[in-house]
C-alpha cells in the first residue's frame, strides 16, 4: 500500500507498512483457538523540524519502537472485534509523545466471510486528545494534588482523600505529608489565608477525563461546584482544589479546550513542574515518580530549588496534619 491512509492527517507523516503478527482475535471459537495473521499499516503524524536540524534520534519518533509496540498489540490479548484491535494499535502509537495523530489500517485477510474476497480492512484515525476519553486497557498510576485555604482545611482535605478512595475505579495507594504555603493572589487583591497542600497517588481504571470528573465531583461535595468555579477570580481562595497532575506517562491535551460540555484537561498538568507546593510533598512521597517531559520528581524539585530558593523555602511541613489512604486526619 502506498500513500496516506487518510487525508485527515496533516503535516509530516511517518508511514509503517505491513507490520504483522499472529493473533487470536475474532468472535468464533476457531479464530481464538487457531489464530491467524493480522497486518497493520500505520501513518504517524509527527513534527520532524527539530530532528531535521539536530540529526538526533532523541528529537524524533523512534519508529522501530513504535513498530514493536504495534506488533505486540496484534499478538497480544485477544479481542472479538477488529475495530477494538485497531483502536488499541492507535493507542499504542499515541503513547509516544512525538506522535500527534495516527491512522491505522488493520487487515484480516482470513476473516470468516462467506463470499470470495481479498481482504477485510478496518481503518481508524485517532488524535492525541482522544486518549483523554479512552478507557484504559488496564489500570494506570495517576497523581492528583489537593489544596485548601478556606474553612476547616484539615477536615476538608481528609474528607477529599476518603471521597477519592470511595470513587469507583480509583484506589488510593499513597498520600503525601501535608505542607503549608503562603497564598499567591493577583496584585492588589486582598490577602488570603495560607494553603494546605498534599499529593495523592492513585491506581486508576477510569479514563483521564473521568478521573478529572471524579476530582470535580469531590470539589463539588465540599462547596466548590461548577457555579462556584465559574465565579471565582483567578488565584482566588478555594475551599478545595483537586488537580490531576499525571496519568501514567500520558502526554495529551484537548485540541478544542474541552468542548461538548466536557471539562478541559491537559496531562501532565502544565504547571506541576514549577509549583513548589506540589513538588515538595510529591518528592517526599515518591521521589522516583516521573513527571512526563521533565524527569524524576526529585530532580525537578532540585532544579526548582536552585532556580527559585525562596519558593521552595516557603513550603513549610505540617507534621501535625497527617492524611492517610483511609482519609483520616
């Protein structure tokens, strides 16, 4: 096959043709037992401009690794429908940060069709933002940040941990120590109470978007619903903030800012690497966690401390406030 799989891709494209493996996908028992060869053609929308200048593989998408990932999906966990298989291949491609969009054609030439035919081909197109709404094939590690500077801060944060733990599809696997920081407001704004902050590590079986919805529901349960959020000034006081920091290694953002009534989402959180009140408790809990695009959390914190010592020194430990995975304070 030559040319693009679809005209929906724009810009630079890397094409992989004829990737194949024996898989056991299909609705018939014989297909599951005997298996058959599946082939995938893949077009990767990428931006090659940096690599074209540096001539450095680190600035390019390593298509040999992408190819191996595609073959692993074809040979992997059986599914009934080729549509599901094609979608999983697309997701495996989009895991690579340099892939902006992908078109995938999965061929099943031995499909159980009862008339003469040459091939059955399913073609799907997926963009990076689509991953935000995709249910994961298996649970992934996620990290969220908690913050509060109004009302009974300690009680609200403890309740927020309990609420997360009680949410279907979420398991709280770690809670950081609590820190206190000076609130930062807009110039000329009235002073605010200090914030309490913490970080929670989760095992998540939800889509990233549904994780964000769950976080918003926790906020709403403590007085910060959509109407309250809409009326808040930027950098204003909050009864509760629950922000999604990372969803595994996923790097994705809404192409349209979260249309259709869905909350807008970008992962990793675009300011996670410059917020000392996030990095200090996170590094204390899991220093080897990776902030995608930035590196180990402990190293990101060290770089911030070197660049802005005052910001890090303002993060004050509060050992008298202890949150647990059970949500007690």
